[in-house]
C-alpha cells in the first residue's frame, strides 16, 4: 500500500498477524512504537513492526511511504537505516 502524508499528518500502523514494514520513499517520518524510543525515517529507510505491534507515524515534512508485509527472514531492525531522534 502506498501512502502520501502531508506535514503533520498522522497514521496508525498495525503489525497484525505477520508484522509489517514501513518504507519511507520521500520526506521524513517520525515513528514511535511504545518501546521508549523515537525513530526518524528518511527516504530509503525502513522500519519493521513485529506481529501484533502497533506504532504511530507522523510526517515531519511532506512524505511518501509504502506499507507491506516483511519478506521471510528479513529484519529491517538489523539494518543501520534507523536512527534515534533527538529528545
């Protein structure tokens, strides 16, 4: 699923039964999933939600992203593409 977000727009993400992966294709997205950390995704970065995990994402500037199921055996959290936001 492709999604375009205006600056400040929020979306709720649901990992459901198999998990999900959010890929940022343009702009910057702030994401929190209740683990005590905030994540910033810029173009080319991705974040994987575990099965049953929820998250909230907000566009810090106009952004485009895709949301889909992760590939078997692939874990985006092992990639250095995610960086912590400053608090």
